[in-house]
């Protein structure tokens, strides 16, 4: 559970720093730059993350283990998870924003843990108690409340936008479930799986998505600015987040790990306040507390959380 919470915390920090990069002149100078920004930043982010993982795996001397894992059936399953969660999930997210705006996209995409719970139940036979489902529901409602800003939405084509948002939900939910299946192989560690995941995503973006969008020229322009250094820095925290996320998936299952991971929305508010002096309002603060509290209930065993407290104050355990 702690690994899942730390995954959300570091992804919140990664989100704030990446937001600084996306607000730079490199990504907002033209309409084309605004459209390509998420794709190019994701490619650079995942590429840098794969480099951080190479350094990490080099220190642990596991290069050969990664290559061995890649050749196995489970390794190929992890490659599939990378394609589903990265290019498919992220592409759906970006295009949904284009057609229905960020607010409605945030609402729909927040449903991915719920879909993940269903997929985990069907394919992995994972179960959540009623109280855990209640916690997950509260957390998702908190994310929806946090992300909804009526005045910011511009709907161009509602049905197409909704379809792309659902594509994002399916991609993100499926990634965790497929990864969980791949990690059932005792010969593959969560760290090796992450190296495969980040490398696969970066390669696919580089040789498929960017050429299709004619984005290589702009990508090289971004690399010559300080923006690339900011993304490299954010990727360090993103890599740390993924390490904890994959560890949580392997220890407590995909459904609970996803429930804990969406706390990044709340952590991002805290880091925005601490690092960028962003203002806090009552709605955001309340939503953040609901998200974190609901996720802890959804991702942990409520008895394990409460019994030590009850024991200390001399009350009967649950």
C-alpha cells in the first residue's frame, strides 16, 4: 500500500514539473506546437525515463536479465502492456482533449481505476471488499470534482471526443492488468518489466507516432532548449513513480495499485502549492483529502489499518 501511495506522490511531482515544461515557449508558440506538445513531451519523457532505468539497472548489473526477460512470453506480454498504456492510452487522452476539452476528458479518464477493477476481476480473479469499492468510488468522485471546470471546456465533436476518452480509459486500465499478468512470472521482476515498458513506449513514439504527425522537426527544436532538461528532471520522478507502481501491482494486485495511484491528482495540488506558489481553494483541498482517504481505504486492508490503533487505545479489534 505504501508503494502505491508513493507512486501517486512521485507522479504528482512529475506532473507539476512536466507542466512547467509544457508551459514553456517551445510548446505554446504556435497552434501546431500546442497540438504536438503532449506527444513530443511524452516521447522525451519516456525516452529519458528509459535512460534513467538503464542507469539504475546498470548499477544493479541486470542488463542481461532484462534481455533474457524480453525474450520470454511474459516479456512480450509486458511489451503489449506498454503499447496499450502508452501510445494508445495517451493518444486517446490527448485527442479527447482536442475534441471535448480538458475538463470533460479529466472526468471520463478518471474512471480508469473502476474499469481496471472490473478487468482485474474478470481476468485476474482479483476481488475488492465492499468497503474498498466504496473507497474507490469516493476517490474517483474526488478526482471528477477536482478536474471539472465548466468554463474551460470547448466541445468540438462530442461523440468523437468521448470515444477517444474511452480509448484512454481502456488503455490505462488494461496496462495495469496486463502488467500484473506478466509479473506472475517469477523470473521477471517489476524493475525489469519497467525497463521493457519505458523502452517500448519510447521506441513506438519515436518510429511510429512522431513520424505520422511530422513531429521530428519540432522535437529536435525542443532538444536545443532548456525545456528538454526540465523534462529529463521530471522523468527522474516519473521513473521513481513507476518503480513504486509496478512494485505495488506485483504485491497487492492491479486493482488496488490503480486505486492508490490516482492520488497523484491530490499530490499534484500540494506540490503546485509548495513549488509554484499556486493558490489553494476549499474545493481543491477537500477533493484532495477525499481522493487520498478513499484511495487508502480502497488499496489497503481496513482491519490492518485500524486494528493497531484500536489495540493501542484498549478497544476490541475488528
